[in-house]
């Protein structure tokens, strides 16, 4: 019997990758290549974890201790948990700890429990399958607060990026639109709004967005189009939309900037720090954990990261040849940005 076709869910991050670079999408979502997480993302992960735990009623005493003194160290368990995870991620340095604590304090001081409203469980998971127009959505919401009196649901998403949204990235923000659409489908009697909290900006961290019914209906038809494209995507499409072939944007981070300026792995900047580049720009070896049918369970950058195989499973070493926009034998690696 033939295997049923697996549903391919859309998410804001997957769509953004698909639109930005076909090769990046191929590497992440089809080849399943391992990707080293950068320090900024790791700091965000630790901050999100703490905020998720503090939102639970049983941990309210830790929230009270921290906000009373405006000091995360006022809660020894929270302090220990932050340090534990910084150690796990190998970024346990004083300046990183201070930055994470500052992120947490900004969030806790900005209507953390949604005064006058009721919070859903933190990291609320949505898995939504729409038939007409046809699309499938999957994702998580950091925090959602329902205000019954105002017939409103406010979705809060924490950001630890260095810049706020601006221009089109703000006014037609795909993540905010998807959250609003999901909220409208799940709670049709409530008006959705999305608040981004940029935790690096202590004085004015919030950007709040609402969208019209027409805008959300238009999004649905756009998602249907993407649903078809993503379900039909294969190796033949992987070179159709290279970021390397796009101009640098006037604002924000996109186009050929996504490739990075490094011309070889480990290249250093003038100050001696590593020069950033796309994780899939250059060749590398990696390891995959396979199930009894030879299907990949997960990939890893180092063999020591691989778990011990269970019965029928095995670990296999593989090689990635690098991005064909940069590492093809017929291309000059001194790529012109």
C-alpha cells in the first residue's frame, strides 16, 4: 500500500525562507541539513523559556519577587535556570546573562499578565487545515490574552532582534497576519490584534497591528497559492530563486545579503571576529540518524551530538557540496555582491 502524502504545513518562517531563497528552502525543508544556531537566537530561546514558565500561575511568586526589585536575581530558581541553559548552549558569559535578564525585565513590566483579560496557555500551538481556500498552517503563539468585555484577543510575540519592523515589514507583516487569521478562525467572535514586543527596546518595545477582513481574506488566497507551490517543490525548483541573484535591499536584511560576504568558511573580519555567512553557503560533512526504513529522523553537525541509535536505527555520515550559486565548479567563488 502506498504511503499517504504527508501534509506540508505553512508557517511565517517557512514562507519567508521560500520567498527569500529557493536553495535555502531546499536545504532546510527538503534535505533537512543541520544548522548551527547563532548566539542571538540562543539568547532569545532562553528568554522565551523563562517568560513561558513565569506566565504560569504556579510561578507567580517568582514574577512578584523579580518585579518588586526589578532584578531577575531576586528569584534564585529563575537565575539558576537561566545559567543552566546558557551553559547548555555554551554561551554562559556575564554579558550574555545580563542581556537575557534585561530582555526578561522588559517583558515582565509590559502588562505581562494582560490586565482585565484571560491568558491562554503559553506557547499555544495551532494546527489549522482550511479547505476553501485550501492551505495548512502550523505554529506557536508566545502569549494570547482574551478580553471578553472588549470582544478582543491580543496575541503577543516576543522579539530579541536589534531592529523593529518598518515599512512593508510592519504594515503587511506576514507573521502578524497569519496570527490574526488563525485567531479569527479559532475565535470568530473576537477581534484579533497582534503586539510585537522588542525586548531590546526598554522604553518603547511595542508595535501593535490589526488587519481588515479584506486583508485576511486576501491572505487566505495567497496561502492557497503558496500551498500549491510548496507541495510541488522539488530538486528542479531548488535553483529557481537564489538570494545570490537578488539586489541588496534599501532597508532591512534580504537579497544577496542573506548569503553573507565571506568567500570561504571561517573567514575573519578586520577585527578578528568570524565573518557571518549563510549556514549552507559552503560544503560540510554532517551526520544523520536514520530509522529502520532508512528515513531521516534528524541531522547533526557533529557525530558526538548524535543520540545512541535505538533498535533498527543507524547513524550515517553525509557530505553537503555547498550552495550551487557559490560553490559550483563552473563558478568563480569570488562572488560579486
